C-alpha cells in the first residue's frame, strides 16, 4: 500500500521548484501558439496559392513534420544545431524554436480548412470591388477563417500545452521538471507525479470547457 504524504508541498516548495517550470510551460505554449499560427497561416496560403513553386515546399514541410514524433524533432534540433553552428542554443530556446516550427505544420492544416470553409462567392466579391488577392485574403477571407477555426485552434493549443512536458527530454525546466526535482529532493516521487497529473488535468480540462463555451457562442452567431 502506498504511503502518500503531501505535507511537504507547501508554498515554499511550490515557489522554489514549481512556479519557474509552470511559467516556462505557459511561455512556451503562448510563443509556440502565436508563432505557429503566423507561420501556419503563411504555409496555408502558400498551399492554396495555385502556384507549384509555393505549394510544393509548403506541402513538403507540413507533411514531413506531421509524420515525425515531436520528441524526435526536439532531440534532433537540440543535438544537431549546435554541431552545425558550433554554438549551443540552450534547452529553453531550443524548445521554443522547435515547438514553434513543429506546431506551424498543424496550425497550417487548421487554417487551410478554415480558409476553404469561406464561400468562394466572397472571394469573387472582393475581386469584383477591385481588391487584390492579398487584400481579399487579409480583409475578407482570413478574419472569417479565424472565427470559423478558433475553437479548433484553441483545442490544438491545449494539446500543445500537454506536449510541453516533452521538453523534459532535453533538460528544459518546465512544470513537470519542477515537480520531478521537488519529488527527488524530498524523496516523494509518487506524490509529485500524482500532483503533476492532477495539475495537467485541471488546466487542460478547464481550458476545454472554455473552448466548448466559445464554440457554442460562435454557433449562435452563425
């Protein structure tokens, strides 16, 4: 029978070990989300441009990254880039760059579906009033695509937050790493593992409920 004791998890332990990792997990999630959506939108526009010299590189990028496990990409980037440049990036910076580039492939497919969900008639209407392709996308199509795909984009961001625990593989100090160190220092690994599971569940479940409410509001607007 497990003899669990959570008494050691006071504010001092949390502030010393856990908060730093929690803030990095949030920072990594937000940066990768914003960067991934921006790059992903660009990739989606390239794939929908109708120009092979834009479509092929974008399709190759998206299909390649979506076919490789994230943890392998994290390890490859962390280990190979210093060999190529001669300068180590550090675990945290390496994680930020890797997650941003990797998530862009997934956000790209979401945005591509969102752009394609906008009726073609609105694109033709933009052209009819004298708008260029860029103006039509920027002012007519993309705002509607973002609104249509917002729940899916946020759902992917929740998955992204869960995946931040993989930076443990390169020694980055995230939420899981902070709890793991606290567990080792106080010889309570079982307790900190359970706390980590509960923390990830509470955060992700809470965000999922918010996404569900947002989805209902968007459905009402439509």
